C-alpha cells in the first residue's frame, strides 16, 4: 500500500520533530544518536525515515555536508528542485525561495539540449553576520 504524503510513520515523525528543532544541518548518525531513547535503534530506521521525508519535501538534503534540514518554505511542494545559501563562516544554511530562479531553472537546458527535471543547488558565501 502506498503511503500518503500527509501521513507520517512514528519513526518519520520522530526524525522530523528532531530535525525541525535543530538550528543546523544534521547528519544521519547524529540524528540516530539523539533519537535512540524514542525507539530508533538502527541506522536503517533513520535512513528510511529520512528518505521518505526527503521524498515528500518535509526535509532537504544538503549534499555538500551529507546532512539534513527541515524545509522552512511553506510553499515548497516539490523535493526535486531545491536551492540553498550556505555561509562559509558560520555554516548557516538557508533555503532559497526565489520565483525568478525557479522560473529560470524550470526552463533551463544546457548546450547539448538536455532539459533538467531535478536540481539541488548550493550557493556558498558569507552571510551578513560573518562579513
């Protein structure tokens, strides 16, 4: 039976709750260490929960850090088109919600004619606080 997007399993709720309370991207093993008291004892339990949360857009993976953040964009309905700004100083991660960027990328194709249907962009620089 396929899982509905709005329904979360107990493990998914535990993982999502922990990630939403964090103020920085979290690695899977850090999540596991901190939710073990709630019944998640093995890495596959956390990875399955993370995979599903990423699939439904509740959580995003920051590829360069191999870490996860909760989606802060209430209009974010797709998990295959994400962009983030990452501060080189304090490592703060912010999800970018920019209609111009989204519109440009939705129609973007490279010189070979390849049209993209998925992207995960990460922009690096210094935030106002670190400049």
